[in-house]
C-alpha cells in the first residue's frame, strides 16, 4: 500500500474525493508517523483522538464541498484553537485553553479540514531556530544536529517529515520562509492584510501575517486560497477579493520582469548561495521571464529597523501576560512582586531580551532616535520596492544566507542569529507577499530556497514564478528517516 | 489668608502674608461617551450591572484579540467637538499608553496622543462679571480602565472589568480658569452642552464625568505660569472647588516660605479636605506612547462632519440669544432657562401656547421655588408644561387675576390638575362684567362716604383702600384693571 503521508495535499484531497482512501486512513497514517517521530519534537499538543473522530464523521457524511475536505492538518501553536491548549511556545501560556478559534484556522475547518495537533515554535514566534521554545527545540529531519529554522520550526519539521500534509505558520520577519528554506519546503508570507490576524497570538502586529507551508507550490496555492479572507474583526485586514490561486496557477510566466537586487549580495555569503541565485535566474529566463538588475538602496537598514519595530510592538503586545487574567501566575507579596515573578518565570531569555529592547526604544528620550527613525527607514524600504515595481513584476533573492545550521551554534550570539533574517525582513517591513521555494542543495546536501517577492496582493504572480522554478529545479526531498 | 470676592468684578485673588496671588487652573475632563457599546468592542456599557458581566474577550485582552473602532463613538466625539466650536481633525491616530495595572488588562490604554480627533475650541461662561471665554486645547477618544476593589477582602484585590474599554472623551481646557467659581461654571457649561448634544449623560455620581485639575499660582501682575500640580480624578464640582482652594493655599504657603513647588500628581482626600502627593515628576510613568499597530489611522470624511453639523441641535448659547431677541427675555432669565437642556425644553413647551415673558417669570420664579423646596429636577416637576401654559394663558386672557393665579398654581401642585378644572370647581373665574363690578363699586362707595370726601379733598392715597375693598367684596375675583377704571370714574 502507498504511504499516504507522502502524498501532496492536492492529491490527498483528490484521493479522498475519488474514494481512493478514506479520511480516517489518511488521519491514522499521519498519527502513526507522528508517534514514531517524537525525537523531532515538532508537536506541542496532539489532537489525535478528536482527529480520528472527525475523520470518521467525515467518512460517514462525505461532504466534499470544501477545498480541504477530509484532510487532517497540524498548525503552529500560535493560532488560538477553541478548547485546545494554545501556548505560543511559552511557559506563560502553558495552561491556556482559548474559548475561541482564530479566523485563519476557522477558515481551514470551514473548508473541511480538521485539527491534527499544535506545532512547536519559538516562544511568541521570537527566534530563527526554534531553540527558544519552552517545549524544547525542534530537530530538522535533515540531520539530528540541525535546527529546522524558526519561528515556525515545528511546522517546517512536521511538514518535511510527513507528520502533517501541509501546515500554517506565521511570519513576522521570515518565520515561514526561513524554516521552509531550511527544510526543503514551500512557505509563503501573504501581503499584510490578506489573512486575518484575529485569534493569532500577537508578536509584532504591524508585521505578523499567517501563511501556508507546503510540500510544493500547487499545495501552497490551494492552502493560501483556503486561509485568505477579509475579516472585519481585524482592522488591518484588507477587503480585496481572494483569487482562485489554484485554478490560475501556471508556469507560463513569459514576459514577466524579474528584478535582481544587488544589495542582497551580502558580505561573507557562501558561494553556493550565489550559485543557487544564478541558477534561479537561469530557470526563470528559461521560462521566458525578463531579468533586470535593480537597486533597493535601503536594504542594509532593514534588519536594524526591524529589530527596533518588532521588539517595540512586542514589548507592548506581551504586557497582557501579567498573571492577572489567564496563563501562568507566580506568587508575590503584592501586585508588583506578582508581576515580576510571573513574567520572570513565564518568559524565556529571548522574549525577555526583546521586551527589554522594545521598552528601551519606546522610552522617552529614545523614542525619536530609535522608533521614529526606524519607522522612517521602513517608509524608505517600502519606497524602494514601490519604485522598483514600476519596472518589474517580482524580485528574486535567496531566502536565507545559509542552509540550516547546527543546534546551539548561534544560540548565544543573537546578532549572528538575527542576521539569518537579512533577506526576509525587508518584505515584512514593506508588507509585501513573498514565497520561499526549494531550489537546490548545498555541499552538505542541505536544502536551499529562493525567495520571490511580489507586489501587494499579487500572490498569484509569485506562485506562478515559483511553479516555474519548481519544475526546472527538480528539487527532490532527500530525507533519510534516521529518527525512526 | 483671606479670599477676596466681588460679585460685579472678577476679584478672586488670595492675599498671603506677603503677596496677593492669582490662581491658574486647567481642567482635563473625562466624559463617558453616551453609547450602547464600548469603544473597541460590542460589550454593553450599562451602569450598575453585576461585576464582570459586561466584558468581552477584547475587553479582557485575551491573546489574539483585536480592537475594532465603534463608529458611533467617533460620531459622538465629532458632535461634541462641533458643540465646542472646535476643529475636527479628519486624520487622527490611536496610540498605546503603556503601563501595568491589574485593572488594565491589555497592559496599555488605547488613547490618542499626538493626533487627537478634535483640536482647539472654546466654551463661553456667564459669570456675574460678564461673559468669559475658556479655550479648549483638544478632545481625544480613549478607553476607560476597569475598577480595582480593595475593600472586599483583607488579603486580595478584586477587579471588575465592566468599565474596561468604555469610551471616554478627554476634554482638555487651556489654563484659562481663575477661580473655583469659574471651574464650577465651566464644568456645568460643558456638561450642559454635552447633554444638549446627547453625547454624555454627565452623571457625576456614576462616574460619567470626572476631572483632573491642574492648579498653579502666581503673584498678581506676573505673566509667567508657576509650577503646577495635577489633582487626579475628582468626581464632583464641590470637591473640585475644595481641592483648588486647598491646593492654591498650600502652594502659596510654600512660595511665601521661600520653598519651591514640586511638579507632581496629587490626590484629593475628600474626608480630610486636603490634597496629598501621589507621585513626583521623577516617579512619573514613562507611558511609551506609540501608534497602535492594531488600528489604522482614523480617517473621517468631511461629508460626515458636515452632516453631523447640519443636524446639530440648537445649543445653549444660540438658544439664549434667540430667547433674548425673539422672546424679549432678560439676559438673566435666558441664561437660567438654557442652563439645562430639560429646563429649556420645559420652557419651550410652555411658551407654545402662552405669553413668553410671563412664562419665563413663572418658571424662574414660582416653579423653581417649588422645585427647590421639594428638591426635584424639572423633569420631575409636579406641574406639567401643558398645565402651566394653560394657567398662564388664563392670566393673559383675563380669565384669572395674577393673585388668583398664585392660588391656582398652589393647587395645581397636587396631582398636576388642569388649571381650568380648579378655576371652575372653585369658582375662581375673574369677574370682568362691568355692570356687576359697577354694582360692587357703588356698594363700597356708599358704605364709605367719609373716605370718599377725604379722597376728593386730596388724600389720593385712599384709592388703594377702595380697590382693596372692592377686591374683598368680590372674593379676589374682580378684574383689577376694570376695577381701577370704574373707581376712577366714580370718584371723580
């Protein structure tokens, strides 16, 4: 019998519809696989019993109307799921059971999918290696000493090791695209406002965006379509029609103009990244795209600006975790002491670091020098892209400056950790859509991704370009299931 | 120290041991927006519900919850801004004011900092020494916090989040106020305007209106402002006045003692009638304001402002002008009649059918006396506007005399009886039949022939005696004007 966990999302939906297999069979296959894959530590919470019941109910009712009919899905543990523990990878929410369902996951369920489990992530999505989670680090299926990237590391690892057919992550500075790149999977961050942020534990509100993580571009189109919606409950959600990404998906990209920004050729970047990038250019040329050199002159200021804006917003967003209403509460002689103990015990080091940075850059006397300046930089970065987009349709860059690094390698060196986001962060600052598509392997046989950045709400364009790359790169997953 | 007060001329200066001082006051009024639901959530704002029964996931700041602006509250604050003759900012921004407290679930209050929805405006006060314009600096929208309850348990504090997220308008005055009386007039006028507009019920007992009071003093003649202290959260006009008096004297004592004032936040202790330091400038919170990334800047269409402006009700100042011009009322009467929306409504109801000047007299005189005595507001008046109007009409049409009217008015108070009914039942209709009156006059003259000759020989003061006698015989019902005429004729 075929291994149902190795089938793509699109094929699973088709197979269930054609009754090649049942939803229950699919669900049980993933559950079995997960049970044999505990070493990866990709799940925080499993929802297996309920998932089986849901699959059985589905098989009885046979309602095939949804885009994801009968498919079990595990999602990043940053999405609030009704009556199911939602931790954001933090001790402070270790006992938190929401009474509500995030809009994005509700969209999944209304398309016929059901919850398989909640996936590990960096604490409050702050991290690029999934080492800051209170529930322990996640292992990259490409090697037992490798990080899967972050913050959606659990999602990437579970997807790459076939513990979920597809998944949903969130991306504030690269948290979908970087782990996708590290695990040979596809990850897309939609335009800011494309997906509702309602019910997602907030990290940095002006940058956060949910997005699909999948085995291939076709699945990505399908899942993006399922989660995108305008949501009046999120004031920053934008009322733009959701395209039929799947139906419109094509690798016919003839005549599209692709910009190659010289500023992304960073110092000390390994040759193989540059080689991969050049290969990407060739693939797109081959598919009929027109390549143009462009300049995005403020790129070098993106990372520092990001590490001001994101912590500033986080320091305020995380103020609600005070032990008063829900979540972890420590004892204290008075209110202040209770606050101090709760937050000292409840938050990990990286979260504390960012709260401190954020509090600092917003303090009176520093606000103008840091926060306001960073906002100005943000405008300039957006302007760079806006101006380029007068001449081109999308931008091609590497997704990350390296392949997956070793567990512990950068843990105590935040600057080098933050540098991992150098290619992904500008996109969040500008609110643009971007995708990471696996395009090759490095010398260590580790996957590398290419990033395509599109115009606002032109997700279709970058999906189509990615499909052209996917077809030409012929990337094959080469995971030996060493953990089993 | 002596407070010097003169009714005709502004004269609120405080004489210290060495100098004469002027008091400078600015107010930050927090007015609860009259709205069924909260500023960023759909929870009810009804007062007096059981604790924590009007709290949504947004109000209690659950993870992933997002604020959505209540458009009605925006319109209410535009309306208030227009009522304050203020500039409406078509672009404004919501900011986060960050601080930790148990009754502040988000860990920040959503407020407006650099770009408020309403800019500069003004309020005109009617003081005994003339009218005075007080500048409005700004009006902004913000969320209220919840309530910490410390006295339910010796060990624990309880939190009630019913108020959490309720919409407030913070209305900041310029430091234009100079005395406790001006502060009282300012708060009353502001409250009255908002009640006319239906944007705030102004109920101070329920906390719908409270103020932070900024007080400083300077020597009379000085142009510079002194260091100010802010007295937080005072919830009655009387307490505001007491707090100002205390605080001004405290500051003067310090300055005359060659000490300096610390810029600080103080609390008014209503039991001890004194202000106490709450926190100094050094301990002041750094609120780390920044634009709330969950909310887009608030854009208002000019068209909306125009529509609201067009539908604005007549406000007290305009009403007053109209009453003086068109109803021929005195400034004093007009000022009283417009001071509260309900009073002006009552007056306008009464004058639909009767003489306006007479109506103003009766309302500000007899009716107010009754209301004061019974401690009632005009909306609870024992005499309805319709009945008062009928009664006044009976006076002007000569059906009853002014004197009888007082009697009828007295009787109308129980059960709000129709004055016609009283007049009819008690036979109080004024006698205006000249023949019948002539008969009475003749009778009086015949009985007092000695007085008649005295009158005729020059003791004209006796005229009043004859009038009195005629009224007495008629049981007070004789038409005094007619009696006068007939008597004059007969005594010629």
